[in-house]
């Protein structure tokens, strides 16, 4: 058998990143595995430009900045990260070692596993009416987009936004004043967004079309307009558009490990809340959105605490002589500690 890690962390969202840092602090030989080519999970894939207001110690912080901070923090112990590697199965062998297989055929071994796969992989929902217009998705900083990164590069254009949830309304308010025009198109009679954000639409200058739906767009290589239709009267309108932001949610594609006899509820691993360990398969832990138990809250701050609990329990499981409670974090950053490590 090749290298056997102490702990393999599957999924480099905010929770996996914090777990990786924590595993480094506990002196574990660890690797963080991520199916995408970047860290950050939902924060990078879905809402990099959104502010987060409920993060411990930050009155407000952009999702992408929080991930940068977590990445810097997790890099302190030089833990390994493997990108573009999707774990598709986990089995416990006769020697009580976990064998994790990735889609690309690699097998890696570990004494314990922490599942931080969150919502799984992220596939944005597409508008059925835009089928056949996928070439607009390839336009740089214009055309059709599902996720916006570096928003300033998109400013100054005619923008149309599809959706009626928080993300759609947040983008409408953000682009309003930074664009030639902003139109918001929602097919349902009600919004699914915060009251404050809905009220702000009044007198904002955003052209609101509700209940209207998309029925098409221009032909050619470059997006120039979209066609919308009233849900009841069937009246059609053409709206000039350089950029169409589609924010109508993501298709769930939860990770399943067919050969791991863990209990799963709502796509999340059922764990003991005090240790975040699976009762069915000791040595398997889960934290963040991919873990569940009675009264579970899916929040980044909660997931981070769960990561710390799971890693401390994993450390104790690997070596029963160590304390479950870690030392103060400052001990791991002291000159003495770093000299000893060298
Ligand atoms: C629009 C929106 C706004 C939100 N705002 C807030 C907020 O303000 N405050 C708050 O606390 N929470 C907020 N949340 C919730 C928050 O984003 C989640 O609770 C958080 O992302 C959970 O982190 P995680 O690391 O558990 O999972 P995720 O962020 O889902 O990350 C999981 C990672 O695992 C990877 N992965 C999945 N399967 C595999 C596999 N088989 N192999 C390898 N890698 C895999 C994925 O690619 C992903 O990178 C919001 C969510 C959304 C959608």
C-alpha cells in the first residue's frame, strides 16, 4: 500500500478548507481533495461577489475574500491539495484503512475520512427557451452568464437578469447605476427574496418584468436582445441586452458513495452531533452542508465549528494518547513550535 494519510478531507469548500487548516494544527498528515479546479465551494461557484454578514469576526466580507482568507490560513501548514479530482467511492479494507477512489482512477488511502462535499457539484439551471443559444455563454464579459466573477468587467452594458430570488435581486441592485440599463425578468407573481431587497426595487430605475418569461434571443454570434412574453396575456417584448445573467438556481447533484454503508438523510451524512462521526462507519466524519443530525443548521460558521470538532475527534481516533482538546492556537504559531518542526 502506498502512503496512508491520517485524514483525507473530501471537498474544498469553506468547511473543507478550515478542516485542512485544523488538521495541520493537530499535526495530521492530510490531503484535501477537490473535484473542481479551485477552492471555495458554493462561495466561489455561486456567489463570489455577495457579502456575507454572519461570519465570526467580520461585520461583512465578500464571499471571495473569505475564501482567500481561508486559503491563506489553510496554507500555513503546507497541506496538500489535489484539484480536478472527484472522489466517487470509499471502502474500508480488511486492515481498517479507507480506500478512496477518484473518477480518474487514482486510489488514495487514509486512516480516517472527513466528508465536506457540501451541496455536491454545482450545475446552474438553464432557461429552456435559451436552448441552442449556448454559444452566447462563450462571450467574454457579456452574452449569457450564470456566475459573475470580477463584476467590474461587466459594468457599462445593457443588462438583463432572469430570476426572482436573492441572487437575482442582489445583482439587479448591484448593476443598477453601473450599467446602461438593468431589466429584471421573473416568471412568477411573487419574489423569493428579502423584503428589503424587494422594496428597494420601487423607484430604483430597474425595469421590472413580472410575471414574464424568456422565449428567445437574437441569432448570430453576439447577444443583442432577448424576447420575453407575459405569462398570462402572451404579449411579447424585445429587450436590448449585451449581458443576460441567469439566476434561477442550481441543479442538485449530491455526491453518493455507493459502497460506504453510511446513513444518509436528504443527501447528507447522518453523524453524531458531539463528534461528527458516522455511527455506521467509525472513522468517517462529515461536516458542513454534507453532514446532518437533529437540529442541524447549514451555515458557514456552524460548518467551521463542525470541522474543528471532527478533526479533533479524528486526531484522537488515530492516536488515543493525544488529548481531544487542542492546545491554544498560539502555541502552534510560536517560534518554539516552528523550531521543533524544523
Ligand atoms: C446564494 C447563497 C448565499 C448564501 N449565503 C450565506 C451566508 O450569508 N452565510 C452563511 O453562513 N451561509 C450562506 N450560504 C450557505 C453556505 O454557502 C453553505 O452553508 C456553505 O457553502 C457550506 O460549505 P461546505 O464547505 O460544507 O460546502 P460547499 O460550499 O458546498 O463546498 C463543497 C465542495 O466539495 C466539492 N465536492 C463535492 N463533491 C465532491 C467529490 N465527490 N469529490 C471532491 N470534491 C467534491 C465541491 O466541488 C465543493 O467545492 C449561502 C448559500 C447560497 C447558495
